[in-house]
C-alpha cells in the first residue's frame, strides 16, 4: 500500500501534500498531516508513510486539537 496513486479506505491520498508539525523539530517519531480535497484532514505515521491513514472531518480535527491543547487527550 503506497500513497502514490493509491486509494485507501475509499479516499485518495495520492494528491495530498504531507507536512510535519513545526514542534517535531526534525525528529523521526511524529505524525504527518495533509489537507484532503473533501475538507478533511488525513494523519499518518511519519515512520510508515505507506501504512494506514486516519481521516478526520473538520469538526473532528478541531476537537482533537482542542483536546490536545487542554491536556485532556
């Protein structure tokens, strides 16, 4: 499974532009995120870019980030 032309779980991540968090400081143990065409956010493990991808709606992603900032996640 790769993201070069692959459709994973019914959504296409091939055109995605992946980025790491600015707080990762170049470390290898982090996640990458990408904005998808359907206004969702995809998340993958930077160590296994060919692996599984999680997909969040905009409100789900905002709630996830709020939970991280509040320390509840």
